[in-house]
C-alpha cells in the first residue's frame, strides 16, 4: 500500500499557528513534514512530492499571513491537484471567523479542500509588541473573547484528512 506523504506549510507571527501545525503533524497518518515559511525563505521543498498539502496561517487585521497568500498564489496550479487541508488561527470565532476564512484562501481551493477550518488563536502577550498588545486587549475586551488553544477541532480536522 502506498504511504501518503503530507506537508504542513505554515506561517506564524508569535507561535500559535506553529503550535497547531505541530499538533497536526502528530495526528496525521503517513509521512508528515513541517515547513515554516518564516524560516524557509525561498529554499522550499518540492511540493509535487506530496499527496496532501495542509496550509495554515494567522489572521491579523482581517487578513491571512502575507507569506501564506504569496505561497498560495505561486503554487496554485499544483495545489488544485492535491488533497488539501486549509486553516487559519483567529481570535474571532463563529460567523466572523468563517468570513475571514473564506477570504483567506482562493475560492477554488476552499471548494476543493478535504477540510477547511479556523482554530482559536490564543494571544501570547509576552511576544506581542506594545501596539499589538493594545489592539489585542481592546478587541478581546470589547468582543468578550477569550481565545485558547483548542484540541477537539484539530483532532476533527486531522480525522477528515486521515479518512
Ligand atoms: C495586532 C493583532 C491583530 C489581530 N487581528 C485579528 C483579526 O483581525 N481577526 C482575528 O480573528 N484575529 C486577529 N488577531 C488574533 C490572531 O490571529 C491570533 O492571535 C493568532 O493565533 C496569531 O497566530 P500566530 O502567533 O501564529 O501569528 C490579531 C492579533 C493581533 C496581535
């Protein structure tokens, strides 16, 4: 039986998306590689090797990470031929998070993805700069949000890709 090769490509400003990527790596079947766009720069692995490609970014000011947006743009022809898992981390949930997710990736990928979801984006205050701390505190208080790392949704996400 052929072993499924998966790569998780992610970008993470303060570490939360990286944490989800690492959790997924443990939960997915087959060979799983991690690829941090923050660290890899232009020396990327050959994406055509992988049957399944998981892409994860974080939402800041309503938008997905720029590194993820350009990775997706540059690889779209290959991505539409692969099994896809797409996710974002965000402090909003519900309808607002779905809206952000739907503009974080091109429709053609979202429609084809085996699974696409948002995960609660905790805020690692010690890693935020002064301005980011103020923005985060104001929004969280105004919207009564309390984002914490969630395990169940990640497990469900992995289960869908493992089927
Ligand atoms: C300055 C700032 C702006 C943010 N803007 C948004 C936003 O517009 N929508 C949202 O859902 N989450 C927003 N977040 C929450 C981040 O998406 C969340 O903390 C995420 O987990 C960060 O992941 P990372 O550390 O991997 O980059 C913001 C966080 C910060 C610090």
